[in-house]
C-alpha cells in the first residue's frame, strides 16, 4: 500500500519517508526516503532516497538516489544515482553514475551541455558508457 503525504504550504521543510510513500512539496525541501518512494519537489531541494525511487525536482536541486531509480531534475542540479538508474536533467547539471567494478565503487560523471549530452534527455550508464535512452 502506498502512503501519500502532502505538505501544507510546502516550502522550507524537512521530512523523512518510509517505504512506498509519495510526497509532493514546494521549494527548498529536504526529503529523506527509503525504497520505492515517489517524490516531487520544487527548486533548491535536497532529496535522498535508497532504491527504486521516482524523483522530480526543480532547478538547483541536489539528488542522491540508489539503484533502479528514475530522476528528473531542473537546470544547475547535482545528481548521484546507483546502478540501473535513469536521469533526465537540465542544462549545466552534473550526474554521477555509480557502479561496481569487482569490490570497488566507481563513478562516471556526466555534465549536461558538454560532450554532446543534451538537456531534458534521459540517460543511463550502460556497459560503462553514458547512453541516451527512451
């Protein structure tokens, strides 16, 4: 069963979510979630979620999501995701795809607007390469 949380006014708040929770909030929100959560937040937000989360934030946000997550972020955002995640981000955003090479955690960095990476295009790390996906 999914729980839904609505924050009245929704700005300048912090919340912690359990598994399978949905959150809609305004700007400057800090949300910390477990697995299978859906989070929508405005600009200048910080979202941290473990695995299989769907996150949608505005510009200048910071997102730290685990494996199998789907992230959509606005311009000038910083995103870190685990393996098998998909990220769509705005211009000047930085995406850090983390992955395992044996026992070592590796990171591949993508900067939207550089090296042919286009804003508002979904990307995954596939076989060590940043790849546009549909």
